C-alpha cells in the first residue's frame, strides 16, 4: 500500500516541490494551500478549481489529517481547551484565549517536556516525543475552523479570522523540536496560509541558546524567554536547562536576536513563586541583569501568578508582593505587566497543561526516588542550597 502524504506536514516550498513531483505547476501548490489553510477543506473533491486529474492523483497519494480531538472544554471566562490525540497513547493540549481585540491560540510542540521546570506541570509527566509539522499546524487548522463553525462564520478570507495571535507556549520546548516548529511557523506566516504577522506569532523558550541564534536566521518571530529567576543559582534549581546555558549566555543570545526580531524587545516570562523568587532583592537583580551598560537587553517583563499543583511543592506569590515586585521593575523604566490568569477552572492556565504522555524520561520514577532520599537525608537533598560561613 502507498503511504499517503499528509499535506499539513508541508510548508509552502515543500508543497511546490510535491506538486512538481506530481507533474503540476507551482501555482497549483498555492491553490492547494488556500483550500487547506484558508478554507479548512480536507476533501480533495471539494477543491473545485483544481483540475480533476490533479484531484484524482491527490485522492490516492495524499491526505489532510489533523490530530483527532479527544475532549473540548470551555471555561467560564471563554477560554477553550482541546485535548488532542497524537497517537501511541499520547495526548497534548491546545488552548484558545479570547479577548476583546484579539484571539490567541496556545500551541503545543512536544508530547510532554524534557526540560522539567519545577513550577510547570507539563514537565512533571515527563517527555515522550516531538510532534510532527502536521500535529503542530493541525492544532491551528482545527481550532480556527472549529471556532468559525461554532460561531457560524464562513471559512475563507472573507470570514472573520478567529485566531489573530499564536503563541508557542503549550506543552514542550519548541526549540528542542526545531525543524517541525520552524516549518509550522512558515505556514502560519505565509499569505496563502494563515497570513499572520511575525509580530503576532510568539515562540517561548526556556533558553536553548544555539537554537535562538538559528531561529533569528531561519524564521524570526516575536521571542519570549521563560526566565523565572534573577541569578544562576536560583535558575539552576527552577529551570535545569540553565546549567547548560547560564544567564550571561542567555542574555547575550537575546541581545543578538533583537537585531532580527520583528519587535524591538524580548518578553521575559517570570512565574511568581512565594518566598522563592519574589523578593525585592530578586527584582533589583533583574534590573541589574537587563540594564547592564553595553550588555543591556531591551525587554518587557510578564509576571505570571503561579498556578499551583501538588507535585511542585510551590505556592503562588501574594498579590501585594507581586505588585511591589512589579513596581521595582516599572520604577527602573522596564515595561512590566501582570498576567491575568485565564482558564483556571479547566486547568488551561499557564503552567497547567498536562495532557497524557507515555513518559520516556521516567520522570515519575525519578521523582519518587528523590522523595525517598529526601525523607532519609533531609528536605534539601537534590536541591541547590546556599552555604554561608
């Protein structure tokens, strides 16, 4: 049997090449793209301006297949979360956040996450595999046309676009699934696809320095960095990737990225953890880090109230503490926002996405071992602690 090519896996250049293999001219690729990504059509027979000979070829060699939806929940605040089946017992989550002036889709790039940040429930379930291009862009394809169907809005360019912004902030570290992520980004930006502005597509990373540099050359979009700490000792504990790419390397990469970025600032995401990273001293360290003379990084801070979950052992900073922390940054001239929590009642808020993942990294097993050792040797076993004389 011939294996069918999923056309959701192909970026604009790849679709042109694929049509060439079928003996078709490049303009056919643009027609196909518009049918798939602007009209949400997956049935080749419905693509009425394609020659019947091409439709016949496609029907035996290709398909348009997004991952299946397992569940679909809407929060009281309008946030909508889908659980998406990506096969082999794995499921990921996709979240739509409606606002008055925009609609933002939060997209996953991996089944689970290997970075294992302490405050993120996704990492606590371990990592199984990278998603394909079709599984990444398929989340946008599914969500856009499902939202239109729900509201009775026609597909195609004349219908009001429901998703105006995309953030790669769902499950996984996008830059550890680099090629499929960049291919999906190119489809989001293409005029025959979703036609999104680079300024309206944001990739969030925990700080994979070499890939930040690659992204600046291959497909620069708005960049958000999950910072969450004001010094290396603290960040080593909260974001283990920091041990490989410490803060001075990360800040240098952010500064280099700004030369190519569609926005003139980097967004630093900072999860507010009670008694851990929310002191005045932490805020002042952040100011010193980003306002460091010739090494300064043009940025804004997005302070995120932590969404607690039992395995983390962490608590959300109190509201007055978050406001006092923000004031220090604002008084230093840094644009600072406090993220409004959305979708708490359906576990769709930042850091809560968990899905269902077959854990290839055995993180549950390792966490149990650490818990046993902490019981035996004390609560600080396996953690970085400051030793004072």
